[in-house]
C-alpha cells in the first residue's frame, strides 16, 4: 500500500476482492487525496462499523457515496 500512496500515477484507485482490510485501504487512499471506487463489502465484521464514520466528515466534493444495486433476476 505504501507504494500505491507514494507513486501517484493518476488520481483514481480501485479496490475489489479481499474484503478484510478494504476499509483501511479506502480511508488511506482518501486521506492521500485519491478518488476511490470500491466494491462491497467494505467491512465484514461489526467491530469495523466505527471505521465508516470518518466518511461522513469528508467535504461533499470529496465524499465517498454508496450506491447499492441488487436485482432479482
């Protein structure tokens, strides 16, 4: 992750799969000024719920918005 944060080759980072530390990676990327696109789930245990709180404090321009799409086929 330090290489990702230190070598800005763009301004968007995409996180998919491996959910265990996804919220920590999301928050680190946002703090580094990167735009984030992440699949769900961001957290997998209720103990990680407080980690979502900082997202609501980001300015509206930089805030991460959740979109949830489920369809019955």
